[in-house]
């Protein structure tokens, strides 16, 4: 995952050492490009993108009254560039005047203007971290405005229509009469893939996954209008495939259809965001984007509240507690580096009991991550359990605990967390996703099949690393899928890239 990229423009050796040391304290995962003169800085600004640019104004000019100091000229270059128009900017200079401060803050969106004669490392660290946070949030808004979404609506029997939305585009594709799509059969075969996995038949899994993806794709493009919409969407985003989201809107039981396996020349999920919405969500409308939610917290100086639960349950998932500890540490460090107020609660090992989880959830959290063992009850999906230290915490229990709680994102890092039944049986919910949907959680992630412990930890780490860079759950999951299919030893043999399902309002 990408580190924080910093351009440090400073010509004095003493200050170079001071600021490099400060930046090392401010950011754990970062790279610094150090330049000493105007000409080199200008080339870097034109050629590369940076999250933070720290500028000394004078750059070896001694005339305090000079109007066009090199640093001020660079501010204009930066804000007029295509690569760095949204970069975070801070100025540290001994060449401060009231006019320069006003111009920098007003005209060039400089986050802070610091005087070298009054330098405090703590103030520089805070300015750097806040400037990066604001830059990343602004880039998230820009990416959202540049992105396209191809939404496909379906019912229990057929694809109904498609709609392409994006910059300068809003086109409806009304599907004409088309043959029935065997959604139930696709779902049944996808569920059976789990048996193939735990029996260790990797080759059979890959072969059947390809067949499912090819068959589902052919069912989609069998309709000429939907094929036209799909082709247009792919053409518009050919240079930037990550800017295209495929959204599938249908009934709750339709969550069992394996859209993540859709294949054209390759799996669509390898290049594009794949997400689901239910008919109910579509009627309610799109939820507040995650980036806007974070902006709101920062503006109101409210803490992001995170609950991390790790349970080996009956001892079958010992790595779950390690996943929870490592992610909790990650949240603390990452949110510190972005100057986002936060409060992280850990319930790990014997502390992860049903009673305590029920009461803790009621306190209200924005992000809930569960690492542990999950199971699925075919006869009573609402009884599907998360297995804690003292017993089973069911989908129904989760629904009750989250009533009137403003949870924004839930990640069930366990086997079968995204499994969805075609029928509720004698209960009320089709599974965990349905329970979370009924609780009003706008974004839910879970695994369709069983997953290996190490792969689950790495995918979750990659997901959150990208989430707190792009502030977009869909893009974060895409990058995590790509990382698992490219960087893991097993690559496509490891089904973890295909297993996550994203249910999301916006």
C-alpha cells in the first residue's frame, strides 16, 4: 500500500536535518524527496505527485523585501499543476511578512505558515499531519467527482436495467425482454465452492470459479442494452479502471449471487470496485460518503470510535487475537499520524464475551472489526454465530445490540460472514449482512467462504491502509484484492481476494 509522499524544499543543511527528523516522527510509513533549489523543485512538482510539500520561501535569496521569493513562485506552480493542486502545503521560513502570510493562506490554500525564528517541533508535526489529512480528504472528493458508476438492477428472475453515472454522463439502459437468469443456481454453486476449499481442491475451486464468472457475465451481456452500457463504462474508464464501480441492486436474498466472480477477459473485481446495494437501500438513497463522515468528525472535533474484537473462540482460530491486536495498534498509529481524534476499544481473548460485547456495542462506535471464528446456520440463518470466549453471538444478537447506534462500517473478518440464505426459514434474517442492514449500517464487509488466518490478516491490513488514504471503502477493498492476488505466494490460488463481499449504500 502507498506511503505518505513528501517533498521537502529546504536549502539550509541544518534545517534539512531538523525537518527530516521531525517528519520521521510525524509519519511511520513515508518517503521524503529533499530538494535544495527552485529549479529542481519545479521539475519535481511537474513530474511527481506528493501528499505534503514543505517549503522554505527564500532558497538562498537574502533580500528580505523581495516580493517574488522562490518559495512564493513555487506556490503558484503547485496550485496550477495537475499533479499537486490538492497537495498539503506548509511553509517554514524566516522570510515572513504579513502580506506573504495572507497571500499564502488565502490564494494558495497553504495549511500553515510557520516562522523559523519561533520554531517548535510539535507545531511543525501537527501542521504536517493536519495538512496531509486535509490533502487526502480533498483528493478523495476529487476522485469521487471523477468516478463512474454502472448500476445494474435485478430481481429474483432477471436483470432489469442499468444506469451509468459519472462526469457529464447520466444514461439509463432499459433492459428489454430477456431470458430468465438462474440466480438461485449461481448462488448454490457459489456456496458449494466452500466445500471445495476446505477439502483442499484448489484447482477445482479455480475452475468452477471461472465457470461461474463466465456464466454470470454472459447472462448480463445477453441483453443488448446492458452490453452497450457496460461497454461504454469500460471505454470511459479504460485509462483509469479503478474509477469505475459496478453496483448491483436487488433483493436481500440476491446477496448470495457471486457478482465478485464476474469475468470478461478477467475478473472485473481485479480492476474495478464491485459493491452491492439492496432494494431497500436504493429507496432510502445514498449514505454520506466515508470521507465526508471523517471530515464532519474532524470539523466537530469528535473522536472516531473504533471497536476491535478478537476471539479464538473454541481455540480453532488462534491468529484472530493477533489480528485484533495488530489492527488496534494500526488504528492508533494511523489516526495519530493523520491527526484524527480517535478512541480504540479492544476486546480480545477472554475479554471477548457475549455479555460484554452486547453492552459495549450499545455505547456507540463508528467502526467495528471482528476477527475470529464464524459459522453459518443453514436452517436458521439469524442464528449464525460469531464464536466468542463464552459462547455464540448470533446475527440476531448483533441486530439487537446495534439498535439506535450510529455504526458506519462493520468488517466481519471470519469464515462465512457474508453468507446469505435464499430463505430465512423460520427466522427473520437471511444472515449477518441482513441483520447489519436492518440495523442501518451503511457499509459492511464479510467473507463469502472460509479464509486462511494469515490471508485474512493481510487483506484486512491492506484494506484499512488504503481506507485511511483514499477514504473510500470500495477503492480500499479493490486495492486489497489486487494486493492478495499479486503479492501473496499463492496468488490466485488463494481465494481470499475473491471472498470479500461489500454491501454499501454509497
